[in-house]
């Protein structure tokens, strides 16, 4: 099951015409499916072994819905197990119906080592949560197919492919602490310089807008100066 497609999600009825389906397939083709936490590309998935990291995972869960800090930064040195924690926590959130979407960056994968496909990949996962969200996404692509281009304005992609469907989901998520989980954010820097600050600026809009039902963003990365500067800006 793709990330964000929780067992209690709204079921999406068949779409009204072949064009809607074609546009949805276009989105699926362009997004970075390998960046979704449970993708085959990431197999074998790094996970916390039973009984390990229990205190950290418990602390993370306690902070969801209770902590005023909407961006929760999970930081540490390379190889310390951040990805295992991020993956395991994403699994826990999905089991509780609290996982909106995920994106696991990776320096070694062309579609995952930069931000160009980040927003459309999040949009794809949001569309799996219900017909209303999917309709908003498909309608936006029908009006402007260039929204799927990696050269399109990130702000416009955010507004039309992410914020709009999230607002459609708001009535259904109003009593939930929905989360977005991002891993290895510091690896989003291979093809362009200075990508991390714009990325953090984009995701910060998800928690500043009161009409958007995202409670927390779990962000895992090395404690690099660039990430720290972006988060404290």
C-alpha cells in the first residue's frame, strides 16, 4: 500500500471519464514513486528492530498532536539510524491513520536527490486519500498540464497540487494529527545548490495555513549547517 493510503481512508469512486484517469496516470508516471517510504526501490526497508529505539519512537508519538513545534527535526550523524526511525515511525502513523505522505530523499537516486519531484509525489499520495483530493489534483492538471513539469514554479505546484487537495481533505481530517514524514533531507542537494532552504520554506506553508490539516512535519537529516539555517530562518 503506498504511503498515505491508510486503511480508513475515504474510498474513491470510479472517475467520470477516461481523461481523468489519463491525467492521474500522468501524475503517477512523473512522480518519484521510489521516494515513498514503502516503495520497492527502498527494499529492504531500514527498520528499527523490535525493542530498539522504543524510547525515541515513544517520544515522537507523544509529540504528535501535543507539541507546539510543528516541524519535528530528527537529526544525527550519517549511519546513526535516522532512516530506520523515520521508516518505522511512518509505519506506525499509517497504522493509526495519521500518515498524510512521505518522501525519502537519496543522493544515489536521480528522482530522489533533489526537490524537483517532491511536490508532485506528495500530491500523488494525497490523491490516494479520497475522491475529493484526487478530483482537485486532476482538475488542476487538466487546466495546466505543465504543473507536472520539473521546471514549473514550485509555489504554483504547491498551491494547486498540494494545498488545494489538502483543503478538500480538511473536513475528514479535522480531528486527526496528520503528519508528513521526510527523510535524508540533507541529500536534496545533488543537482542544484541551495535547495534545502526553499524546500523548508515550501513545507512550512503547510503548517502556517490554518485551512491545511497537517499537524506536524517529521524531518530527518544530518545536522548540517544548511538544514539548521533553513529551520531557524
